């Protein structure tokens, strides 16, 4: 975590779990994915925890902004591959529905939602960023939907949201080739709103603008 923007006012709230860190700074809540050694996977357990956290945050009218970010060089890597391989047809449907429900919960949040993409943003992690209102990226952030290499495609709403941002042709290229896109290109094609470092500072500055 880069705390440059947070030193002046210590967090009023800090909850830690194996996968997530939740902080509050005045009217801004920061949800941080906190398993960098595992590439911040969005496992079933993490999805359930996120749904609980976001449900609670969106009900709080005193909060103006919810920021999602990662740890070290990873924002979020999407579904846990080992978990995906163990899914049955029925459990795969349940897993997809849970992810869809979470992404829609973020998309419907009454607060401004910002993805502060600090590094690798892959698969379901990209779907989560797409569900946010705005996206900020670190200069070395990388975006991809790598499912084509695994014979799968996202079931969490990315197939609808990505074309809305970057157009159908570019979205199809990302889905079908699993090509990785760096920050500069992401900014040029409209995938992210701004690029800067530290990315959390950029997101906090954006949250401070009179756009809520």
C-alpha cells in the first residue's frame, strides 16, 4: 500500500481478513484485495465477503465514495483457477450468478465507485473494475481477459460492460486473444479515465471532485 495520500488523516476504521482490508477515511471507503502472494484471486469465499461488505457500505448514506484497489503489483486476478477446475455444471452456474450479483451490486451503488488499478487486472478483476463508475490506473497496470487460454469466458458481466466502454471490435479482440493491454493503451481506448502514480492518490483526488 502506498500511504502517501493517507498520512494526514489516520483511518477511522480498519478491518483485516485473509483476503480483504477495509479502511474508511472520512466519507471514502477503501476496499483492498490483500492476497498478493496468490495474485488476489476472487474465490467463492472472497466473493461472499465482498458481497457482505458492499451491501453494508452501500446502505450508509454518509459515505460518498467506495474505492477498490489491490496490493503490491496486483489489483485482482479473477477467479481462483484451482476452484474453477473443481466446479460441476451446477456449481459453475452458482459461482457465475454470485459474481454477477456482486458486480451488479457495485454497478448499482448509490456512492461513486472507483477502481484504483495498481497492477495486474485480469479476468474477474477486470469485470469488477468495469462495474465501477470510474477507473484509474497506475502507469504499469496491465489489463486482460485471459479466459480464452483456459477455454472459458467471463460470466460476471464483462461481456456486456467491456464493449460499452471500448467498442465491440476491441472487446472481442481482448476476449478472443487474451491480449494484455497496458495503461497507456487502456487510456487511449477509453478503458480507464486517468493514469497516474500513486494510483490511490489519483483515485482519492478524483473522489474529492464535485462529481458526487
